[in-house]
């Protein structure tokens, strides 16, 4: 979900974030439980600390990776940057102490 003062990411910003995300390891995994409270909580904490995280959907998950990653982005208020296979990239700007400067 975007805040009122936020605009969706531009193509250039998404390319920049994808380049950063290519070297990241997944910090959140979605398994057979799907999107449960602990997954949302850990993703929210990771986003607050890092601003950009990689999410992996395991083989035993109940739904399609795209659906689950989009739902997690929605639940955490993050922007879905991309989904490739079972991996997704989420971005959420930390208003207090931003680490990334988008182009």
C-alpha cells in the first residue's frame, strides 16, 4: 500500500533496485503455512532495517509465488519490485533513516 505522499516506483528506480537485489540472499521464506503473522512481522522488521529484501516462496507453499509475494507486499506496505520464479524483491523506504537513495 502506498501512502498518500508516495508515488509508485519509476522504471529507472525499479531497475536500480533490481540491480541491488540481484546480490541479496532471501531473508524471508514463505512455506506451507502461507502468509502468517510471523512471516509478515519478520518481513516488516527486515524492511525497516534494510529497506530492500528478497523473499523466497518454498516448494511446499499453498499458492503461486506471485500471489503470495504480492500479498506480503500488501500486508507490509511495501512496493513489489519484481518476482522471478519463486523469489521476489520488496522495497519500503524507511522514513526515519533511509539507507538507499533512489535515482
